[in-house]
């Protein structure tokens, strides 16, 4: 077989840089892959701000949006709540169900898979928790939070916790396609009817955490807690 040798490129040839890595779309395939990378990607402990805001509430029906590996839902169930735990990732939901069974509260949690841009759990809840409901791609977070607010029963609580910026070891880290609104901006996005909600807390909170080098670090978070009056 005759082989063809390619002549060297002329001096003026263009060298093409590698194509940029496309931004993740934040959908089910992305999150299933993310959770499949290891046996656990979160700490297994409930979010500290959920604990602070909910530990004195009378247990009822709770909705955990973006339940991940189930730590928040399990904590609520242990305190007597009937919980609906929801996530886009079937891998995360399977892992969460195992966590709940090991904790002895599997019968108190209804795990549901939802892409919140397309579907949402039915019913009214005494607590709706949306902790770190961030993802990549075209994610209608404000619309989803309005739907979450509509699911809060009169007298119930809406808790929205989100990042306020990058961690201390990378404060200027770029998060393509992800916005970190302030509590006041989240409240405005909810478009609350006058006299329908009471603001219990709207503030920034500095969370202590461990950095990738194993050293202590911090990250600013926002928390908005509302009580539905009617």
C-alpha cells in the first residue's frame, strides 16, 4: 500500500486552539454523571441554615427542593416531618432513599424525580425548603421559586438559601450561567402579594467550610425566610 507523506505546513498556516469545553447544561444527564463520580459528593449533614430556621417549627408536611443525597430530608423526617424529597437526578434519589432507610425514616419520605422547569410536586406544605437551588444552563430559578411559594400552606414557611459569591479560596471564581441574587432580589423575584407574607429573615450568612487543600475556609450565603399569612 502506498503511503502519502504530508508536506510540512507553510509558515503562515493557522494553528487552531482546542475548542472550549462547553458549559454543562445542568440537566438530568449532567447531575446523574456528577453523582456517579463518587459514592458521596456532599457531607451527609443537613444544611446549617435549614437547621437554624426549622429546628423550632412544629412538624407537618415539608417539601425539600433539590434534595440531593437526602441529608436535609432525613433530618426533617427524624424530627417528625412528613417529607417530599425531590431532585432531578435518579442517582441522587436512589442514594437518598438508601440514607433514609439506614436512618429508619424511609417510610416518612416520598422521593420524587422532577425537573422543576417542567414539573413540580403537587400539594400544599407547611415548610418548603430550597437550599442552594443552583444549576447551570437555562434554569428559570425565579419562576420555580414562585411556584414553590404557591405551594406553601397558610401559616407555613418558605426558606430560600443560596450562595452569595465564591468561596474564600477562590472569591472571584466564575460560575457560568449561575446568578447569586441577594435576599432582597429573591424577595422581589417572588412577586409577593401585599399583606400575604411576613419576612422573618433576609440576610447574608458566612458559612465555615473546608477548602480543597483541607484548610478552613468560608463562603458567603444568603438566606430568606418567609411566613405565609394567607
